[in-house]
């Protein structure tokens, strides 16, 4: 099912703004480790995406509050948000601590010149 997944990472810092007529996917909050202690951000229940309902069927938006990653429904996830503004999220079929099976990772660095 990973082959069907549309991998999309969005750097979002606030609640997604609903778009009239947009396709939406359910949002799954990932356990997140923060470099600076604070309350976790509010997340929407669904995320609008620019894709057909057929294209996103069976996908969820796994979220840390900084990153959203589209992956198949029913996966496990974990995210890290660093004190420097960097963030990463891992979505995998089993444990996300030592991913050995197919998984999806997104990385965002708030540093110029750093590839994400």
C-alpha cells in the first residue's frame, strides 16, 4: 500500500484553513518530542489537500503540528521538533524507533542551504 501513498510534507504552523470544495483527509496526531517544552499545537480534524478523492482514498495526514505527511491509514508515527526550528516525522507500518520495514520520513530545516 506504500506504493499508492502520496507523500506530501507541508510546513504548517497553524490550523489548516478549510478550502471550499477541497478533498480532505483525516489528521492523526503523532507523538512528538520537542526541543523546547511547550503545549502541543492545536490540529484540525481534517486537512484539505489539492487532489481528487480517489487519489487520497485510504490516506491519512500524520501530523506533528509543524509537518503533515500523507501516508496509508493505520500506520504508526513519531515526530521531533528541534529547538532550532528543524522538524522530522517518520511514518511506518510497525515501530518508528528502528524502522526496518518500508516507511516514509519527512525533514524540514529552518536553516538556509539545508536540504529537506
